[in-house]
């Protein structure tokens, strides 16, 4: 039995079809439009197809069977046996977990000689979809996500993912376009995230120390989750007036209402009301309910402590392994997840993981630093050279 299982796993690990060759721009040409479509049309079906194609043709590492089996068994036990959620929620959860497993064994690559053309392609696709699929809602722009949904905050979140992809693959035009579109959403969460990114660059050595080890990253995220609730409580109770800059909505971090804090506290109360909810969650939280605007609380509420812990450790382990050069942007992403319900078992985190796993190849060498750091290092070396000559 054990030998047959080992043979089966070996066949799966070695199974590859040369459908999408790693050489050339094909990976970027496939990934960029489906990631944009996921954000603009609120559908990830094209992404699922591309991810599967990349997995069967460009898999760079073995399937993480330990994580995979733990996630599938715990989720199945929680959703199908204990919580007895409806079948659609059960199917959706397994679909996303399978996506996590597939993403964890591929490394999409772009070569420097294709960068300018890929950048132009990204720029044109983004603005084409923005031009035909954007709406104005009370002075704020948003993708039309279907079913009458105009959600500027969610548009800003996807734009932040586009920005991260542009940074990872060193695409300046796409970076500027994504920032511009996100600015039009006037999302305060986006403004806060960009401020956190700036702080990340100012204290980069410290954040690299935090992100370099999974245990440190896990502890940091939990502390950040508690800190965000405390800050929200201070602002919601008007003990802290907050701040606003330049008299622009995107930089106005002041009291608005108490709903978000109340919803977060409601989520914690529901999660801890009995051992069933604490251990295995309560299943799919209704869409018309006041969702906790907090990634960790929302996931604990739906999946409970067991599944959330395994998934949380899996995600943080992946981030720790592939965060080099993206630490400031990951800090910004964490800040987004504190005030919007970016549930871990969603496409947001799948897209995040595949973006940070992307690689940039120049002269057959992989460069992980983003182009901001590269630019600083180039000028630093020039300055040092001039100083030495003097």
C-alpha cells in the first residue's frame, strides 16, 4: 500500500506537459489579463484555467503533500461533517485550497528582454478594461463588478495587487497606471496601505528581519491584528481624533461611524460563543450580514481555529520564503487585510502568493529586489565610488 502511494505521488510530481514553455513571454501574457479580469469582473474562472496550465507545464517544485493533506482533511471535516455547510460553500472552499496547493509549486518568470513589451501589454489591457468597465459612484471610480455592484474599496484592493505584480516584474508604466486607477477610487484603505509601504522602505532592514522567519512573521501579524482593533476602538470611541492630510478623502483617517468596530467585536463574539464555533467555525457567513472588516477574524468566524491555524501557517510560511524584495508591499497588504474582510480562503491570497512567487530574470540570474531598491543601490555605489576617488 505504502509503495503504491509513493509511486502515485512520484508520478504526479513528475507529470508535465510542455503546453506553456517557460522560455519566452508566454507566462506573463497569460497571467496579466486573467489577474486583471479577476479584479474587474469579479470572476476568477479564467485564472483557474491559466493556473492549471502553468501547473502542468511549468511546475518548479514538488507538491507540498504535508500541507495539502492537512488542509484538505481539516477543511473537509470542518465543512462537511461538523459545520454541515451548504454544498456550494464546501465546493468553493476546496477549490480555493486546491489553488493554494497549485500555486505553491510554480514560479512564474519574466526575462528582462521582454520587459518593455510586457509592460506596454499590461498597461494597454488595464486601461482598455478600465475604459469599458468603470463607473462613477459619488465621485469615486470603480470597476463594474456585475449585479449592480460598484465597490471602490475592492477595486483599490485589486489595483494594489496589480501594483505588486508591476513591482515584482519591474514594469514602470503598469505601476503608474495601477496607482492612478487606485487613486481614482479614493479608498482610504489604499491611502493607508501606501503610507505603510513608505514606512516599510524607511525601516527595510528591520522588516527583512521580521519576514525572514515564519515564526516571527506569524507573531508580527497577530500583534498587528490586535493593534488594528485597538486603534479602531480609539477612533470609533472618539478617544483619538485620527488624522487627515491635504483635505483629501483618501488621506482622511478620522471617525466615520462605529460599524466596523462593532462588526469586528460581533465576529469575535460569534466565534467564541460555543466550542463548535470556536473549533470548526459556523460555515459560510451570510453575504447580507455585517461582515467583520478583518481578515483573521473573518476566517476564524467561518472556519474556526483548526482550519484557520493550518491555513494561516501555510500562507505565512509561503510569504516568508518568497518575500525578498516585496517586504514593504506585503506590509501594505497586511494593513488592507486589517480593515477590509480579505478572508484567507479567497482568491485575494491566492493571487498574492502567485505574485510574490514571480521571478525576474536578467542575464540568466534571478533578481528579487524591486526597482526602487535597485535604483537606490546603483546611486549608492556611484556615490561611494566618487567618494573613494576623492
